[in-house]
């Protein structure tokens, strides 16, 4: 009897089984549910009207975050926020994150103690894959499925096959987890061997990554069509979660004889910064090939790369320099905690001094429905996760995806620039 | 619901979401999941005769290759359209995630079966046992093993949808007590 991957083990535990195999459908207990301003009110409507209940299952952490629309910028978003607040009040939700106390849902989930190794966590948003960076099985679901989780604390799941990426080599200076991911998706393509599968990142180069960079990688497995991304918990994970000593968890690891559907070996020791060019995420080039492309905007933020470490790398590059006069740099910390830390340690001061426009935590321009959109014909280099046509504004605008370091270097030069010079 | 499904096969190697229902029709009916309207357009982008033949009873089972319903869209129009014309089962080498979930959530059984594409020809009659995963090609005599559907998924099929199934469960138990044996962390 072969062993199981960590995704299989976690799903077995959550469905009260000793063994599960890929392809099997299980009914799994879900530990926490994330929902946002976009779908929140609708979820409660399904709960009441289609499921005929207004009782939320005990023991489920329901986290409701206002993030996508930013501070209300028109009447429609103001109405949506009002509906969210009313629902949160009606249900007495203890983990409702309103403006000024919030962040991007995915960030809040990880930093506020709702995600632990070995747990199953769902979110009504595709980038709920982020939480796998802490050793959980996490994935995006529909609002209807969210309502079912609210009512029952459970969801049916197909146990996915796992594809493993073993990443080795010392990552060169100014090259990050984002670059590793862009390299991998450029290699495997959207339609690669990971569709509907679990993607496990392992190897010395992953162990060397910070939790923040691991989150950027698991965040983006959604772009590969994967079900979930996962990284084995280690000392760094434990340190990251040390603020919640009351929450005990078991680190679930893959068995040495676990079976993988595909395995890839990736050596990053000579990796250069990567850039995903319009309009396909899997169209990835080394920064050398696209350097010099004129930009109008640089965007540093989102659930992919809006963390403290990301802001600090940008500040390192921007310290004593100015954002290019033809460019606006928009910086959006991913959460209030990050914002506060960045204020306290001087990062925000350096960025503002350099000419960055710093916004309150939210998704902002990432999905083209908050602030910071780009106009027709404009070019933006962005630390976000999607560069589909028109994602950030006008249909004929262009988005290049890159690491925070590359975004900052480009903001300085006014063109796509190699951060290794700084 | 009968766990054994028997019927003639319509077969196509590569079927994306936009093949099941065109983007145009889906956009025109964004918030209107009317089976009568959607059914008429089922599979039209790759087979103009599909809807009329299915409704005439020429076939009721779809057999396909890898990544059935791929293309990364979460809308449910395709599943509604297939059910509307009388499709009772889809068997494929593999399914795109949204499509797999949408099908089960809307009460259309789906079986993932290695080797099905080469073991069945269009027009063959097959018999699938959802609870054991055994698929027999009654025309050729071949037999294959698919991943079976567990009891509660069969319950969803019986109820017609995931929400209807859960609603009934909640009504029967009178509480929101979960019925799986998973350990709480
Ligand atoms: S930051 Fe972007 S990708 Fe992340 S949740 Fe917000 S809109 Fe989605």
C-alpha cells in the first residue's frame, strides 16, 4: 500500500477516513470559510432562501472581509458595503473586517490565525489557494457552496492527484518566490499537468523561502488551473503562527512513498527575474528580454505581493531615489497589520518620500474594480497575479506581472528594469 | 434515482465550456438559467444537431476525453443545457474542476474513467453503475472501471441538486449537526 501526499492525508482526516486515493469523492469537514464584499450578501441569501436556514454551523470560523471594492467609490459599492454590514450584524459574525480594520481577505486569513497546518479552508474567491503556504488544503468555491459550508461545516471534495515541484539551488539576490512561480508557469503552461490537481512545492529552495514568498507561490497556483497549492509546514511556519499559541495543530507531511501524478525538478540557482507579458500569465520572459519597455504605472500590492517584505524590498530600491516623473507608483499594503508595521519601521516614509501613492489596504486596481485603474493604451507593471486583457482597466491597456523588486526598479527607471542593479 | 444508467453514446474528444454553451448565449442569458432556452443551444458550437438528436432520444450519455468542460469559467449554464435535452450521464477521461463540481451540484452524474474514450464509439450502448463505477459497453462487450460515486453524491443526484439535498438533510435532522466523522482541529 503506497503512502499518501499531504493533501490526501489532510482530506482523509477531514472526512474521517484512514486512507483516501486520488479520484475518490469525500465529504470533508471545513475548518474556516473566507468571504468577501463581492459575494457575501448573496451567500446569506442562498443560505436562507435555498437551504431554508439562518443558522451557521458551530465550530466554523467565518471570516467576512470588505476588500475588493476599497472605500466605496460610487453609490453601487456603498450599497454593497451596506448590505455586507447588515448581514454581518444580523448573523453576529465575530470575524467581520470592515474598512480601517481589514485587509485583503487572503492575507487576513493567514495572519489572523484562521489557517493552520493540516486544516481544510475554503474561500469564495479563486486565490484562496494562498493558505496552502501554511500547510493547509485550501481552495476557491462558489457562493452556493459557501452557503452549504455555513449551514453544515462540510463540503464534498474530489481528492486530487498531486503534482510535485522540487525546487533546488540558492536563489540569486533580488530574485523571489514570485519569480520562481512565474518561471514554473512559463514552463508548464496554464493547461499543463496540474489542472484540478494539488501542486506541492518542496525542496531546499522552498525551505529557504519566507512564508510571505511561499504565500505568493501558492496564491498563483490558481493561475495554473490547480485545485490547491501546498507547502509542508516547518520552523518558519511555526514561527509565523506563534502568535496563536492556543491553536494547536498537527503538521501533516507527505509520506516518503507517496505517489505523484507528475514530478518536476527546478533549479533556481541561475534564475533571473521573470516577467509575465500581456495578456497571458504563462507567457513568461526573463527580465532581460523585456527591459526598456516604457511604463505608465507601477502597482505594488494585492494578495500575491502586498506583504511587509514586498514593501520593504521596494523601499530598499527606492530609498534615496525618486519614482520616474512619467510614472505613478501605487503601493497598497495587503492588510492593516502590514500597513502599521510598514509605518512603524519607516518603509511607508521611504516610499512616500520617493513619490509613491500609498493607499489603504484593499484589492485596489488588481481586479479593475477598485482604485488605480489604467487608461487606454497605458502600460502597467504589477506585482499582482493576473494580466488578462483589460483586467486593470481599459481593454487595450497592458499589464506585465513581476516581483516587487522588479516593480520598484521599473518605477525608478520609467521602463521595465532589472532589479539586480539595485 | 436508479444507480444504473443505460443509454446510447454521443462522443467527442475535446469539449470546452464554450463548446457546451457558446459564450454569446451564456452572456445573453447571464442571470437567466432557463433550461428551455439553454437546451436549444447545447453543444451547438461543435455539433449543430446535438440538441435535436438528444431530444429525439438518439443518445443520452456523453463520452469525452481529457479535461471535459475546460476553459476556467465557473458558470453553470452548460450543465443546465445538457440536462435540459435529456443527457443523464457524462463519462470522460478527466474533467475540468468547475465543470465537475457544477455537474454534481446540479444533479448531473459524472464519472471519471481512464480509457473510456477508446473503449466506446459514438452510437454504442453503454451501462454504468454509479455506485460501483463499473461501465459496460453493451455493444462491444468491453468493461471498464470508473471512480464510483459515494452514497451522499448519489443522494445529491436523487435530490436533483446539492442545495436541495442539504435542505432536506437539515429538515430531517432539525439541526445543523454535521454527519461526517471528521475530526475537528
Ligand atoms: S488582490 Fe486581486 S487577486 Fe487578490 S483577492 Fe483581491 S482582486 Fe483577487
